[in-house]
């Protein structure tokens, strides 16, 4: 039996070159620790994509844990610490990824 898909939130951040090393270190050492403490977050991964993009992937326990996690005081704190980077990153983008089950269009009667 396949493991059930867990919802993901992906942050893509493009820090200015002069702030890249500091932002990457903050994401790995501080932001990952803070967001791993959010209730309903199973795992946090930090990595790099081409052209100086820092990726942070937040893996949730299940779909029901997403709204609880995003509204928690721990998530509010983590969002607040991200604000220190305003003006030092070109862009920060968040994408939510979740499984979508296909709808059943017909049923066999045999």
C-alpha cells in the first residue's frame, strides 16, 4: 500500500547576492528550527535551486493539520522573523502543494 501524500508548502526566496550567505544560513539554522516547532509540521527541508534561489519545504502531517498549523502562534512567530529580510530579498514566493483525487465519473453495475 502506498504512503498517503502529505501536503507541502514550498517557499522560494531570491536573496540579493550580498545577503545570500546570511539568508541561507538563517534559513538552515533558525527558520527551519522555528518552523519545525509548528504543530502539524512533520519535517522542514532547506535546499538550493539554480540562480541563487533558497528553497524551504514544509511537510505537513496531513491535510487537516494545514489550517491549524498556519494559524498557530508558532507559525506567526516564524512569519515575523522572515520580515527582517524585507529589502534584502528580491522575491519570496509560497506555493501549497496537495494531492487531488480524481472524481469517479462512472460505476460498474456488473
